[in-house]
């Protein structure tokens, strides 16, 4: 079905000479649909620090870590200082490595990614979960070059809280606003398929590069408003990333990266330079800091630490675009954490029968 086009739909309803009530309902439908198209396309979940939401950046990152199990979460709050009900996102994930493949140095990653996103006075919500699977193909037994293929499948539920709906009719005390029916039972569920491809290569003993590409919303699932036949597809989203890490000294490591996303006609590009400092070479404690820039939007400040295996990070977006006059440059804040668990699996012992010698 063709993509929703507000201007054409409005012109068609005018041509049919609808009644004022029907025209008002059509206009509301246009506004709501246009808002949700923008919300689905331009405000798809995004983070400034994808280090704490790797499965959302690409399914190929499932199981792409040194360890047995990994747990993590990321929380983002945006525009809270000038919007009564701001953009708020919570994402959590868990994945594991499985020693299985075509060769001994191949392995499989399996995991799950869950999220909840809300925005605006009508509390427009996206909640869902994705099951994730990846195959990691190491070219050589020393794991110097690894190619990863990832796949995700899940469901996303959309919801609007009609209790917060206000119009000229409701402000007059008329609770029987006919337009409310468009959103009163709006809670569609849509399927989702994401795929990803990644390449990680060790360049020297002290450096590596990690590049990847992912395509989200491959199915372009459609949803509609209550009583409407107009289908609104979820646009595909392209993610491309590149990261380079070098251990410049025994205590200091540098990790520049770039992330590009495109969905519908909206683009998001940012670059970062992150530093990791280890005060004591014998300690596992790491102090992290970084600086980034999202083109035409914000400067990113990043900080964090790794203590006893627990990785905690914070990111702050300083708005420098024209939106700064509305939010006082307070673009958004993120808090993320992750933990990698290494399980010491004991080898399975096979009993040996020794025949007695007579």
C-alpha cells in the first residue's frame, strides 16, 4: 500500500464535500498520522552511547564480547526541562556466547533486547522485545579477523493514552467528543525483523577496527488508527558504524568512533573520541571520558568507570542548534551499565574402565 500522504488525503476529503464533523475528524486523523509518521521515522529510539545498547545498534553484536554472559541497560531522558511529558527511553538486554560452529574457532551469540519508549502529552508509547541470534565466523584460529552475521525478530506494541486528550469539545465539558474514538483503542502490535553484518579485525597487538552495517524494520510493518483504513508503514532504518581502538600506552587507550543512521528522510550522524585510563596496571579499574558531536544538533559529553567488572557510563547532550532557545541547551541525558560474566566451565569427565591384569 502507498505511503500515507497528508496533503492528498485532505484534498480528497474536501472534494467529497464531507460534513464539518467529518472534516474535523479527517483533519485530526491527518495530524495524528503525520505526528506518528514523524515519531516513527524521525524519533526512532536513538542513543548517544551505544556501548550500553549494542544489540539495538546491530544484531551482529550479539555475543560479540569476551566472556560467557553479558547484561546491560540504558536509560535516556530528553527535553525534560521544557516538555511536561518528555521523551523517555529504557532499554535492557542480555546475551551469551555458545561454543558451537562449523569450526572450533567459530561461535554463536544468542540474546534478547527489550525496550520501552514514551513521548508527548498523549504518552505515545513503543514497547517491545527482540530475540537476537548471531554467527561469528573467525577467519583464523587466533581470532584476528572475525565476520559476524546477526538476525533479530520481535514485536513492538504502540499505544496512546486517550485520558490526556484535549480538544475544543472536551474543554467545553463535552466528554462525548467523536474524534476521541480515533485514539481511544489505538494499541496495534507489529512484527519486526532486523539484520546486521560486522567485521572486526586486529591490526596490531595494540589496536583493532570494528565496522558494521544493520537494517532495522525490514518488514516495514503497517499500523492504522481505530476506524481508519489508512495504513502507516514503519520506515526502514539504516545503521552504519565504525570504531577504532588503540592501546597507546600501558595505561591509556583511545577509542574514536562514528555512527550514522538514516530512517525515511531523517539522518543522524555523530563522531566521538573516547579515552580509557587505567591508573594501576595491576587493577581492573578503568576511568573513561569522551567528547562527541552530533551534526547540526549537539555536543556530547561522556564519562564512566569500570569497577570490579561493572561498567557504568553517563552521557549528556548539549544542544547547540536553534532548539537551544527552547531547552536551555539541555538536550538529553543517558545512564548506562553493563556486566560481563565469565563462567569457568569444567570439562566433562569421561570415566575410564581399567581392566585388571591376571
